[in-house]
């Protein structure tokens, strides 16, 4: 039996349960094992509050090799998620001055607020595998209750599991799932088990346009209609990204100067072209300069010190809405229904990690996100949802598509100073690797969105070979292939490159990857022929 330890608080103070003493007067633990499935259930006999749960998996007690590869899924969409060796560190904020962290809210985007980053460890959430001398595969099925945090000691390769149960409160008679996961003793066996639990589902491929990665917030009706006119009949989506609204949070008030006729005429023109109409929203937040924040401060969540819960430094700074406030929920529903009724078919819902940044009474982070994402699904019946900046496992069964990496950057690896500590920063270098390593989720959890490809020459610092690699890997490993280019400006060479990627996107099968140091060997089948190439992660080029 796996050694485990639960810490909780009852009316008699802080207590513990373990595999040696699984029962107390306040609660009891029951462990169920069925083949590869392990469930750990806690039933309360009186009111208790959970603090932490950890266990040591016996099936991972063997010795690992120094060259073993470890994949630990990152906390949310943008978190870097690679295969790593034990010699490779995770980036963290530990050496960033606290004043700088506070000024730019760097700690808001990931798990920095609740996981103690240490140089001697690697960690991830809900999905883990190891390739090499000691193989392993583990995936959690407990997103409705608590995230499963997997931690690997870099010196020894020892693995510990932590269930993120903090915040949960139980009444007498209630049962809480402390952990539920499947485990296997090899990568191959585990991948097969994962694919049996999450069989491939029919996922419509999206070949589309989004306005963000060329104009960012500087969009208007003229630019959008011009770029819409440039698309050919192969495209099936035209998405209006951030910049249509007067301020983030004031969703029902489009910028009147940019869009004097509103968005409805553009939706009609998109539909006239035979495309689905897409819209970007960040439903759980509002920026400091918004009318919503100025006039409805009671709608925003505060922390234990009475400060508004910051979600980051984008725009004028932005804050988390209180998702237990009925007026807030009604407002979010009103915004979603307004654009749904306008005719938008596809909703990119962003910065969703904000749902679990505040503390909600009696809820874990996973429970808060589970409830919030289910609310979005309920309010958009029949519409396609692309989740972004979201926790991965809560999206399963709720969103058709999911971003699996950070934003593509217009230079290969973004600003120099950001490279040393920020796991969620915009980075083409990072997002391409996330696209590859999170591809095991594609078509099973949801359709993977690897973010955009860019072929244009202006307003871009990517080398031609990097553009080709970005386009090719997105086409092979994703279900969404989008650009922000005005494709009317493409010359014959760019059109030829796009044609090739289009064929890959729809016809390539069985895309596979293998890490070899700083390179990734990629294999796939197309037209009954096996193809392969090597991608250099340092240069961003196919060799």
C-alpha cells in the first residue's frame, strides 16, 4: 500500500490520518484499487477542513536512469510543458526581486502562489510519464475535486504525489475524493491505457483567422473586413480577438470609434462568406480602467487582506470577478448570450485561470474551476468553445478546443529578461514544444489549439525557417490552424507553403515525436508514405 498522510482541522485542532491509522473519530479514509485505478476516499463524521494530502507511489520506487525523460504537465494552458531530464531545472520567480514580482504581478499567471518552487525538484499536474530505464505513466481523473500534483526529486528521481485539497470543507456524512488516478509501469502501457480511457473523438478541424497576432488591440472594422476579404474558401473561421471592446470587462460596449456600426454587420459578412464567426472574451476578469471596475467594485473578489485579487499586469491591470455573486454570474451570462444571439458560433474564452485565483469558502482550486467552466458551457449551448489560459483537466468535456501553449511571440523567444523566470510568457520557442509534448491530449481531451502560424514579412522578427517549422508542427500536432496574416499579401512562395501545410493538416496521420537532446525527431504518415524530420528546439528550425 502506498504510504499516505492527510492533514485536516476539526473542532479538536489539527489532526492527521495515514495508511497506518486511516480512521479517527472525525473521519476515515478508504482506499479502492482495481487494476490500474486507485481511488482514495475520505468520509467525514463531523465538520472538518482539509489542509493537505500526500502519498508515495510504490510503483515508482525503482531506480531511474540519468537520461530518463520526465513529462510533467504544466498548471495551465500557457505553462511550459516539456520532456525534461533530471539535470534540467524549472524556471521560477525565486530570484526575481519581490518588488518587481508585485509590480508586474508575475506570480498571478501560474502556480507560484501555492507551490513552493525549489531548484531540486520538478513538478506538474494531473498527467505524468517517464521514459527510459524506469518507465511510468500516471494520469489523474479527479479534476472535480482536486488537482494531483506530481513532484520529482532531481537528485534521486523519487516521486511524490500531492492532492491540492486545501480549502475543502466537509460536513458530517460527506465523502470527498482525495485522489483518483490510473498508473502504469511503462510509457507504452500507460499511453495505451490513456487512449482507452479517453478514446479519440470526432473533432472538427479549424482552419481560420484571428486578428490578434498582427494588430493586437489596434483593430477596427476596416482592417477586419479587409482581412476577411483576403481569405479563400478553405478557411472555416474568422475570429475577432481582443480590441473590439471599449475596455476589458465592458463587453457590451464595443469601441464606438473603431466599430461605429457595432459587430453585427461583421458577423453577417463572415457568415456570407460561409465561415463561422468567432469572438474573444475574458469573462472572469475586468481591467482597472473599465467602467465595470469603477462602478461595480462590489462585484470583484478580495483577498484576506481586503485587496482586490489581481490576475496579472495586462492592460491597465486586471482583477477577478466574484463568481459566487449572482449579479456577476447574470452579467457574464448576459454578455455571452448577447453575442451568441448576435450570431457568433465560436467563443475563445481567455484568462480562465482567474476562476481559481481567489479563495472560495469550502472549495479547492479545482472545484472552483470545475464550477466556473461548467457555467460557461451551460451558457453557450450549441456553440464551440476554445479555452485559453485555463487549467487543463477542468476543460475536459466542457470545451471543444483548448490552447496548449503560451502565445506565439513575434520574435523567437520574447524579451531576454523574461526567459529566465516566466513559465507562462509569450514565446514561440516554448509554445512549439508544448504543441509537440501535449499532443497526446489532442482529439481525446479536446482539440488542441497550438496557436497561430505567421508567414508575413512585416511586423515580425521570425526567421523564414522558424516560420516553416511553426506552421508544419502546428499542422501535424493540432486541431486548430490559424493565422493573423493578411493572406492577400502572400506571394507565390508563401501560398505554396500554406498549401503544403493545409494538406498536412487534413491528411497527415499518426504524428509521433522522440526527444533527442535539444532536438525532436518527428515522424508521420501521409499518402501511405512514412515521413520524418528533426526539429532543433534551440534554433527553431527543421533540419
